[in-house]
C-alpha cells in the first residue's frame, strides 16, 4: 500500500477506536444512572451494557477490514490474474 493509503487506514483505525470508547463510556454512564435507582450493582451495569459493546466492537472490526480491502482493491491485489 502507498504511504497515503496507510495514513488513511491509520486515521480510520484511530476514529473507529475512538468511536468504540465513546460508545462504551456513554452506555456505561447512561446504564449506571438508569440502573442505580433500582439498586443495581456495577456488575449488573456491565452485563446490561455488554451487548452494545460487543456489537460496536464487531462492527468496528468489520468496518476496518472492509476499508482495508477497499483501499487495496485498486492496486490489483484483490483481482485474479488473467488466464494464460
């Protein structure tokens, strides 16, 4: 990959990680504030928020590898060679 494409992939990786951290913090705080009224503990908050975290992490990984493939497709790395 060219230097520009590597830079763009690193920037995408940074923003995907940042998005995951923001989603993690927001769901954790919101769920804690919501469940603290009924006397739930910290583990209850984690278990309640876990599906959102897992879905966000899986989507971020899929997006990363999809973007990596998309960047590499123009170099001919993903196209099969012509039969001889």
